């Protein structure tokens, strides 16, 4: 690659990221279905026609935002699942990591929470697809845990789905509580810990139940 083409490629990538950043900021106050292409290009300072050098449509930009947003979520989920220690230590660490993720990526959390059930089908499908991949990865991690001895694949995926849904719900509630001071966040964190504890208790006794483990 020549120096000139390399510079052009770097500039193109910079403009693409600027469009993603501008869209994410605009989406703090509206849904993707109401976001206009001209709004985004105006915020970046480029002509509307230049948008199509980077994305086919606003919906296509939304799918790219899904990849970016859930890409930032991926390491957090992986770390939570691999955390060692007793049950209470793992729960406390999980809540701490989720809160830290919300503080570091509030716009990403807001975008996923809003668009997961939003009006843009391709974006909903992209979120669902990414979360299914996360669930499968969490299920594989759970399968290697000694606590999962005797569990079937279907039940492990069900447990993984519970954990992923819980993490997403907690992140969304922490974000909502951010404007209410420390007390609101503490209440959400306390509720999240209790819910994770309930899942852990159910997990410990699942194989003892009629039909448990398939």
C-alpha cells in the first residue's frame, strides 16, 4: 500500500468512526428509527452523499453500532464468567464489573437497551445474534466449571441465558439509576446481587429436582 492510499484509508476510517460517534451521541435522546441521515452528517460536518462511502443506510450504521457496543460488552461478560472465588465473591465481582462497564460505556448500554426491542428489525436481529453468540460462549465456560458436572448442553445454555439476561438488565437499571445519586445505584447493585444469588442457589440444586439435568 502506497503512502497516499494509506493516508486515504486512515482518513476514511476516521470519518467512519466520527459518524458512529455522532450517531451514538444523537441516540442518547432518540431511537434509531427516528434518526435522520442528515442529522448524522451535519454533526460530523460532511455532505449527506459522503455518508454512503461508509454505510449503505442508517440501518447499516445501526448494525455497526451493535458490533461496537456489544464488542465492548464481550470482555466484561468473559471476565465475569471466569472469575474465581466462592459464590459471594463471584457475585460481588460480577456486580462491580457490570457497574464499571456502565460507567465506561453508558452510551453503548443505552443503545443496546433501547434498540434490543426497538423498531429497526435488522438492528434487533443483529443484537439477538450477538447475544446468542455470547450465550453460547458463556455456556461453554460454564461447562468447564466443576459445578456443572452432570449438566446437559440444553440446561447449560438455559443457565447461560439467565446470566446474560441478568447482566444486561442490571446494566440497564444501573444506567437509569445514575442520575439518582449513590443511593439508587446501591439499591440496584443490591438487587442484582440477590438475583444472582438466587440463580446460584437454583444452579446448586438443579440436578436434585425431578427433571433437573434433562
